[in-house]
């Protein structure tokens, strides 16, 4: 599954065209983050809700997904180099 989540890709387009014009992408992103950002996932596809709520949910979901991807890459790199991985929690 491929989801365009970078600010250069979908962000400005959502702001200009609205989330309803990209319903399929919103639903795919909601599916992708439902396990670790359930509130954002629900708000992304709440078509009875406000546009601003869906845009905010997109930002939260995007951030959560990017963090998840970065964590997975760091763990993979640590495993490849034989070094232990840790995560600093602020």
C-alpha cells in the first residue's frame, strides 16, 4: 500500500481541494493509522464532521505515521549494525 503523506504531496492539495475530494486517500490513511492513532483515524473519515476537524486529523495521522516509519527504520538499522536500539521518551 502506498500513501502520499508528505507535506509536498497531499497537504497543500487537501488545503486547496478539501478532504472530500480525496476521500479514498483519507480512508487509506485512516486504515494505516487506526492501530496506533485511533482518534485521528476516526476523525479522518468522519464525513459528518467539519472540514477543519478532518484537516487536523490528517496532520495528527501524518505525524504519527511518520514517527512510526522513522522508528521502524531506526530499529532496522540498529539490527543491521548489531547495535541495540533505544528510544528516548521526553
